[in-house]
């Protein structure tokens, strides 16, 4: 009996140990590169996987089953062995479980066409927020904090502020890197634009929308579909407000791109005609490219 109690004690203890925040799958696709040895690409994939998943990014307490699931898919477009330079496209995505359901929903998804850096086989990846001197670790850390910040916003109102502030600090300290994506005005969807919009006071309704949409909307739908859908309608109202406050921001557009199919499923054949017409009008004003989806709601 004593041995059994000891075993049970350690099992309980293990479930309470602070775990890392992210559970990431990393892939490095090098099919465009014509060279016989793939060792540097294999090492890059392994190093990034370990770097993202073993680092404690914040002081938050995470159980292992609470880690944020995400993917980093890297396509190598150019590789120069002489100076160890990579020109890549990154597709990064994170998902969030919906409470009381077997369903997971996409919380963040974006493509970065300027994921460029230098990496030599067997390089050890290290990161310090106060010393931004390695572009690869700065890039990955930026997206790690962005993922954590957005996920925290879905769990509590403006809950991701600390993580998002670190992401903004990384961008501000990375201005000397030569690659695109770090500087203002390069692109309305680049790293600088995204994080500055996230922390812009005019875009606060967008961040409050995240909590309303996920925690008070999707998480409630399993037990009360009408109440959950009503909260999602309120969230769409906040999305409209953020779009009106800063019409050039790409965040509402990115959100509606990600959520088009999900929103159709939420409203199609459900709710009142007036409710759906209002939602369709808002979404069409934000993202007319998805009008074929929005019309399905009616």
C-alpha cells in the first residue's frame, strides 16, 4: 500500500508541474532546393522544434494538456550554403479547444512571405528578449509570443497584453535586421503592422471581441446554442467597431478569412432573419471577397 501511495503521489505531482506553453509541430520543406545533402534542413527542423517546445516563454502556469497547439510550416525558397542564408515562407497557425466539445477552432493563422534568416548546421538556438541579435530566434519568438497573447485574449478580456507587449518589443529591437517584415509601412500585414495594430487603443474592440467570440460564444454553444450564438453576434459588433476605428488594419480581414466556414456553420439555418442580415452586412463590409460564404448564412 505504501508503494502504491508513493506512485500515486508522484503521478499527481507530475500533473501539477509547470509545463511549457506551446506544443508545436515544425516542418521544413526544402523541395525547391537542389542539393544532395539535406542535413542542414533536418537539423533546422529539429532545432526549431526543441527551441519552441522546451522554452518557458512566460511565467504562466500551464499543465501539459493545456499547452497551445500550433504549427510552423516553413518552405525554403532559396538557400545559400556559402553564407548560410535562407529565404523562406512561413505559414503559422494555432488552434484552441472548444469547451465541452471535441472540436478545435483556429485562433490564429497567417503566412509570412519574408521569413529570412541565417542558420548553420549545429547552431545552438538561444533567445534573450533584451538582446535581439539573431534573426531566426527573433522571428520564432515573435510568433510564439503572438500566439500566446492571442490565446490568452480568448481566455480573459485583454489577457494577452503581457505576451503581446513582448512581441512588440522584439519588433522594435529588430529594426536593424535587413529582411522585410520588421519595419513600418513595408506591408499592412507584416510583423510590425500586426503587433502594432494588436496594441493600438483603437483596436481594443478587436481584442475584446476575441474573448466574447470564444469564451462567451463558442465555449457556451454546447450547453446553450442560442446564448452562445447571441454572444458571437455581439462579438461581430465589436469586430465592426474595430474596423471602423482603423479601417486600414488587416486584423478584421485576417479574422474573417480564418472564420468564414465556422461563421457559416454557426448561422446557417439558425437565428432570426434580421440577425443574419445584420451579420452578413457587417461581414461583407469587412471582407467582400468572402461574400459567397456570407450569403450562405441566409
